[in-house]
């Protein structure tokens, strides 16, 4: 993890560090206010499965980037299960495996 902005091969600024606890992850499936993700904050995760979707309330525990891949360490609030959500930031396409939303975006209460 180098805490440097990440610009992919298509010239898209994908990752920007705002502070040690907050990043901007500019991917179409990050549906949070300003595309910001902050450690300790709750989010709603929607994951594509082979059959249907999986929805879970999660809390962001941490993040790191390494060689063009972002790792989001999350904990499911209901089960306390911890795992990483991973994405190759070089992929500049419309498909997705998982998505994150915050309460403000879901309810339309963006200020």
C-alpha cells in the first residue's frame, strides 16, 4: 500500500486517498456520497451470485491497494464474518461482482 492515487491504463483516476481512513473509489458500482469509503462506516453490500444476489449490511474495517488491485476488508454486521472485497482497478467496464451503497445514497438524502 503506497497511499498514492491510482490511474488505470485507460487514464481513469480510480483511487484517491483523502486521509488514512478515507478513500475515493471511482467505480460505477460504488454508490456512496462522493464515491467515498471510510473505515468504521456501515454500507450495504450487494453481491452477484451464480443464482440471485446476496445482500448484507457490512462495516469497512480497512483497505489497501497493491499492484492495481484494491482490497476492502469488511465485516458483516449480523454475523461478524470478516472477508475482503477485491477488484482489479484496470477493469474499466460495466460489469461488477459486488456493489456498496451508503444510507444517504439509498434513501436519496444526499446533501
